[in-house]
């Protein structure tokens, strides 16, 4: 199976640097809608035969142009939503965003017992994301396709990939950004595990990405709110 993990398009909460993680979340901005249209063109020839998105509206809006172009439905799965901000929801101050990113970084380094304030811990996040990916893969298999697009969120994609994908390290996903509508291409299966082929179009070499200071949601920790 080829699994294309896609980050949603830009939202006003991205622009305002807010921890916007709860359902339904912000709509796409005008730029985000342009990005969604461009994503449909980018993936038109990738052989996508199934599409899933989270319960946050921005992922469904991002998936819509691709689904329309390919004549496919979008399966909505709660497990694909963003990592919960809990008590930090819709805050954009530096201390709140830093706390959120520190928790996610702890998960990437193996400390899954840490929880977001008033939110989920790493085990809960991985369990629901694992289940959602497995369900999406089964849906794709039932549709007779070997290429699945999943539209999700910056912190969720990078954290799940950093923990579950065999050739990605915590250092790589912490140091490497995932821009709006960026695509991470994996091959494998829930049963056999996953390997990352490309990250935003570039072949993956984890040894090349060891720079410190970037947050797991997509941009440097000092500018994190623009990524949710």
C-alpha cells in the first residue's frame, strides 16, 4: 500500500498562530482553498483510489477538490484529527504553544505517559491514529486500490510518522517542516510496518535532518501557532 499523508491547507488560525485542534475547527483561508486546488493537480496522476480525512472541516475542505477530480468519496474518521490541545485550545501565547510542543516532542522521544494539559497522552493519541490508519487501509483494500490519500494535521502526521515509520527518527521529524498541503509518502501496511519514501517530494535521508529547534507541528517552535 502507498499511503499519502497530507497536511491540510492554510486556515485563519494558522495565520493567527492559534492552537486550533478541536472539532470542527477553522475553515480554510482563501490561500488554503488555492492550496487544496493545487493539491488536486499534484496528486491527479498518483493513482489515488481512496481518500480519508479527519473530522475537522479544514481537512475535508482540503480533500474535496481531489475527491471531485477523481470521482471519489471522502471517508471521515475521528481518529485522524489533530493532537488535542486540551486546556490550551485556541491559545496563541508563547508559553502555551511551547508547552504543547514539549509534550509532543516527549512522545517522539518515547515518553508516552506525558499528557497535554487536560488532553490526551501519547498512548491515547497513537492508539486512535493507528486505528484510523488501519481502517482507512481496509477501506482502500475493499475499493481495490493500492494508493490511499489521508488528509490530516501537522502535529498528528509528524508525530505518528516519527514513532511508527521505520526509517524516520525523532530528530528528523522535529527538524523537518511539513507545509500546508505537504505530502509524506509511505509504503507498507499496518501489519508489516511503514517506510517513508518522500517528504514533501524529497527522498528521505534521516541523517541529513538533525538540526535542533523545530517544533513537531511543522515550523520552528518560536513560530508554532501557524501550523495547526
